[in-house]
C-alpha cells in the first residue's frame, strides 16, 4: 500500500467517524445534542476536505481548478444534500412524515440533476 493511500484511509476514517457521530447526535432526540452534533458533523466535513488536499499533495497532482461549472455543481450538490437531510429530520426527528417525505424526494430529484450536469446530455 502506498503511503498516500494509507494516509488517505486514516484521514477518511476519522472524517467519517466525526461526521457520523455528529449526525447521530443531531438526529437522536434522546441525546438532546442537536447543536453539538452539527458542530461535530462540520468537523467531519472539514477533515474530509483536508483529506482531499493532503491526498492531492502526496500524489503530486495539480490543484483543483475552480470554474463556473464546478461552482454550480457544488451548489446543486449541497442544495440537494441539505434538502434530503431536512426531509430526513422532518420525518425522523420532528414527526412531520408527509412534509418530510416530500422534501426528501425533492432533495433526491435535485441530486439526480447532478448526473446530466456533470456528464452532460448527448
């Protein structure tokens, strides 16, 4: 195993653990830790971004070039993930089943829009 793959594996596991623990803290009502859960989840996201930068540096890859299409793709992805997450929270935490399902389905549709946005239509 290459050193870059091992470091990426370790950082990826750490980021997943922080993100998953934050999600559990935020979504399990008995824990009563919504705000700390959001903070721990954000730490997991920061570790995931750090993993990408460390891996690219260790593999001697060029920095990521930011274009208009990349920004729009990221915004659509974030909006879809947030809509899906809000739908899950509405359903599982706040007990609003119908609205949660509708918002979650809108999030899934937004995420499906990423496929033609990234690959293009032919």
